[in-house]
């Protein structure tokens, strides 16, 4: 009898864990849009997860790929980040950097973050959309 109660207790505990975790995002999609006439050749993405040290996804998140003019590419970042730093440079040596924070769920939905890289006059510009992404000040 004690064995049956223990097994039932474990089953209830496991069901609670699995049902309680349903809908919690495992990652956040970050979509980079190239709104310039030149290919993006370099992207640095640094994330600051909650209660952890900053992590660099890769020195160049693109590896040996590029994002052609007018194209987009998706990356996965941790959904529970305190801050993200993104740096983008294209083949014309135009670059931009932005620090931002976001909400991992908005209205109970895991929204994508769209990062658009464009050129204003001669300077690179990064605009953010989705998931309440908001530019943050650098300390």
C-alpha cells in the first residue's frame, strides 16, 4: 500500500512539472532583416541571461554566411535575458550597435523580435519590433 501511494505521489509530481512547464518558451527568435543595399557580413549577439554572466553566441553569429540585401535570417536566443547587445556590419563597412531588453511573453505569447538594419544618410541604424523590445542605456 505504501509503495502504491509513493508511486502515485511521484506520478502526480511529474504531471505537475510537465503540465506546469507547458507553454514556457525554450528560446526567443531574433530575426535580422537587412534593409540596405549591401550584404550583412558580421553579426555579434551577446546575451545577459537572468542570474548569469554575459554569453557571446559566437564571435560572428553568421559564421561563413551573409544576409543579402533585402533578406532576413533568424537566430535563437535565451528567452529570459536581462539584456541583449547586437552589433551588425555590412560589406560596405557600415555598422551599428544596440543594447536592448524585451519581455519574453507578451499577453501570454512568445513573440519574435525583429531587428532591422538600415542606413540613415551614412550611419547604420538598428530598429526593434516585437516582444516589447526597448533600447537600454549602456552602463
